[in-house]
């Protein structure tokens, strides 16, 4: 393997690990804000128990996201120095805004959110929770703005080989950004929903549920039921935008090799890039054209139309099917659980059949699978470009010897694998051994007794 392939693998390993945690925290903090608001409104201790438990999950997840994000940012310099050299006038400010949002807004108010109960007023504590939630969303805003610009670049000119911004609004709100940002926020909402519902289901199965478990379970399932159809709608709109701006990616997603009208939808098959065909394909006539162009006889360009500018077909083809398949399964599980909860909506405690609880527990991390599959479709489908249509990935790769990259790649995989197993193990332990009441607020008298 040469430096280009190894650098791509290393960056993929880093971003695959990192993206798991922001995908949870972006939406989880809005759940925390809802739990806190409900406690303020009702003074029901169950809502505060839910808030307290999931705040600890948020803190753990946030910490891993920040640390892995710092490591990932160094990859731009170590593995892709040419990228920063050529696009730094655009990517630098956008990354800088994200850092300001993440570290100055989120991290500052995270301390108040975690440790301020009893030390600040209820209103200040609530505002701190809101600002952390807002900060996580703004972090996603800037990162996805940069990523979308790399997919559909706009508002720039090239001067002496460097990308120079000519219109910052066009850079930030580039053609694919609204669709990608919406799609990602909904993905985070569903990931957090299934994480909450899955851990709550595990608590109910293991007999470790608290009063807050029932509140959190109902909230998570309700949000999943609403968000899942919206995600499919957003995905459809995102697909239409991708067809307009990145038709080669769509051709790879659908396994369409020749340009044709009334293109069939390939449900399954084995794409073969050497022969330019999909073996054992199961197809539905004209459905791809109907979905992508909203016309039964709409034209879709084939992969062969793009020559050496076409992305690798296999990973994009299968990644798309994993994403849609897992998303469909999530929708079915959410619908069944939602119906069961609706039938027993007048009961204070959640009563779900054990098969439904096991299904939810088994789908705890399903959002991760769908998110990673979708992310691979997005990133691999952009190849061979790093800035689509303007800058090839091979032009900006590092010149570091391949053995050195292979060594650090191996180290990253080992460390991240251990961290991931540990993270899941800690969540399991927290679910099975919850604190069955919210902590008692610290008062001025307590601080005096402690000599503070």
C-alpha cells in the first residue's frame, strides 16, 4: 500500500471513531434540556433522575468526542498537508469557528451543567444546559459546512494554486449544506433516541430501572417515531441534491453502469468494477428513475460515463444499502414500541413485552451503524476528489514513508478499539448500577462545613 491509501485508511479510522460521539451528544443534550424543563415544570423527581443519569452519559461521551476530535484535527497536517496549503484560506476559518464554538461555549457551560446544581440558581442551570446544547449544534454546523463545501464547492476562486474565498455566504451555505446538515441532525436525533431507549430497555430487563428510566424511555421512543419518517424524507431530498451535483456518487450508490432512462432500482447484487456490471442483481424496473428524478423515464448517468473520476463502486453501493436497511429496521422497531407505549399511555410505568424490550436493547447502537454507513457513502463517493471536481486527493497526500503511516494506523486502531469496548462496558455498568435518586444539592452551609 502506498502513502495515499494508508493516509486515507488512517483518516477513516480516526473519523470513524470520532463521529460516533458527536452523533450522540448533538441530540442528547437537547434531551437533557427537555428533561430539565419537565422537572422545572412538574417538580416530579423522576425527571430529575433522568436528567442526572443521562448527564453522566453525556459527559463521558463528550469527553471522548473532544479528545478524538483533537487527534483528528492533526491529521490534516500529518496526512494531508497539501489540503491545508491549498484550501487553508477557507477550511482554516471554518475549523476555527468550530473550535471556538466547541471549546469556548460548550466546555465553559458544561462545567455549570455538570456541577452547578445547588451552586447556581435553577434558571442559570437551565440556561447552561441550553447553551451546551446550542454549542454542540453549532459545532456540527461549522464542521458540516466545511464538509459540504468539499462536496459542493462554491464562493471561491483559485489564485496561484490556492483556494481563495470570494463570497463567504456562498462558502458556508453551499448547495449541499442545508440537506447534509438536516440529515445529520436527524441522524443524531435517532442515534440518541435509540441509545436512550436501548439502555432503558436493558435496565427494565435487568431489574435496575429507576423512576427516571420510564420517563426517558417514553421520551426517546416518541422522538424516534416522529424523527424516522422525517429522516427518510430528508434523505430523499438529499439524494436529489446529490444527483444534481455529484451524479457519479449516485450512480455508484445505485450500481448503474450505463446511462439509461427508466433505470431500475437494484435491491441487492454484487458490483464488479472490472466487468462493469452487477452480478446476481435483484432489480425493480424503473424505480431508481422514479425515486431519483421523480419520473419513471428519467435519465440517470451511468458509472462508465465518468471514467477515472468515478468513485469506488463496491463500498458506496454496500454502504448505502446498510444505511437504508438499518434505518428501515429502526423505523419498524420504533413503530412497534411506540404503538405498545401508546396503548398503555395512562400508566406511569413502561410495560413493554419482553421481545420488544430485547429488540430495543439490541438496537442500542443501531444509529452508529447507519451513521457510519452513510458517512462512508458520502466520503468514498466523493473520491477521487478531496474538493469535488477541483482538487484530487492524490495531489494533497503526505510524502511520509508508508511504513510510518502503517505503524501509527495500527496504534490508532488498537487504542480506539480498546476505548470503544471500554465505553460500551461503562454504559452497561451505569445502566445496571444506577443511582436511584438525584444528588442532593450542595448548600452554602455544606460548603462552610467543608472549610470551603
